[in-house]
């Protein structure tokens, strides 16, 4: 058994690269307040660091995608004053690149075929006393003649540490908390974890600003990034927008789409959600100008190569 290791993410002051941020929505429907909050925070962070802001459409799950939602999302962002600084990337165009990286991981013995069904994994978790949904490593040494259903990334007993700019110090032993995770699904589609890591690396992303529902995904993505030789990123996970019952807004829960009739009022409301006092601007241009300055005072670092400051 390999001894457990501690992995500490290098501080961003060791990465003197220009700031590149991104907003990467899935086109499963129009933007709701939660997704717009993420777009807003990532856009502000890029502007506050004099950086580049990218939009990437994460459409690698066709059964869930809504026809035309990608264009609708781009139109909604534009109505709120946010447009990508470079041409928009669609993940459906990136399959060959994912295949290339997948083959490299396969050659390096970092991924392996798995024959387990979800029901089998849950049954084995119960038998072994593992948390529900943790992959127990059943097929690590082979599928014993059973057909491969999915492909998994081979984890190791190490604790990954990183500093989140909003949430503070984070750590996770991915092997214990998640197990070997899927990078290619049973239906042949690429898993989110692989696609997002490859895209961030290829687009030169330095900073990820997104919702706290993705916080526990970060250690998996850090392990994958390290495996493909990608540079480490800086992360900031913002508070989620919730409904009256305290549930996260999501397209799966039929969250109402954001209207574009009064964008200034929506921006002001989300600005308060992000922890600031209402600006009271009379135009969208003046709102953004003021918001960028205030965001820079609280979150930017004087230089995009320096670590951010957490809210007090």
C-alpha cells in the first residue's frame, strides 16, 4: 500500500501569468439567477485583474442539452453587458482533443476500464461500510472478463490541499471521499471532470470563479490537471443563490430564467448577494464601473499573480 502523501497547491504568487478567467455554462436551459451570479463574479474578477474573460459552452451531454440554449445564454449575457473577450468555445468541437488526452492517461496507467454498475457500487459500499457512492476500486486490477462500462481515473491515498479565495483552506483525500472517478461514461460521452480540466489547460485559464456546489470537485480536477501536466489554478467558490426553501437554484429544479427587461435591478440584487452594499447606479455602465472598482478593492491583489484576500 502506498503511504499517504500530502499535496499542497502552490500559491499563485509563483505563477506570474496574465489573468485568464472563464464562465462555462451548460446549455440545458436559459440562465437563472444562480448561473448569472457566477457569470457576474467571474467577469468582475477578470476585469478587476485587468485580465481576459472567456465564455465556454459545456455541451458534452447531448441528452440534457436544450436546443438553442447556447445562443440564448450568449444573448442573455450580452444583455447584461458581458461578452467573451475571445471566440466562444463549444465542447462538442473538442472530442478529438479529449481523446488525445485520454489515450495519454491510458498509456500512463492513470485510467482503467470499469465494469461496475451503479447498483453494484452501492451494494459494495454497504458491504464495506463506505460512504454511499464512493467507488471501492473493484476493477482496479481488471474486469475479469466483464465488458467495460466506463473508464476511471486512478487515484492514490493522498490529501489534496488548496486555498479557496472565498472559502479558505480546503483539503480532501479523493480516494477516500470519492474513489477512482469516471472520465469517460458508460454511454461513451466524456465526463465533466476530464473535459473541464483539458479545456482550462488549453485555454490558458489561470482563475476559476464559480459556485460553491463545485467546491468538492476541485481536488479531483487538481489531480487530473497534475496528471496531464497542466499548471495549477487559483479558485474562488461564491455563495449559492437559493430559493425560498434554501435549495440551490438549478435548471433541473426548474429555476425561473432571468429576465432581461430590467438588467440593472437584477445586477444590483446579485451584487448584494455577493456581499456588497447596493450601489444605486442609474445606468448599467456606471454600475459596472463602480462594481469593478469595489471588487478590485476587496478581491484583487494589485497583480493577478498574487493571492487574493478573503472577505473579513
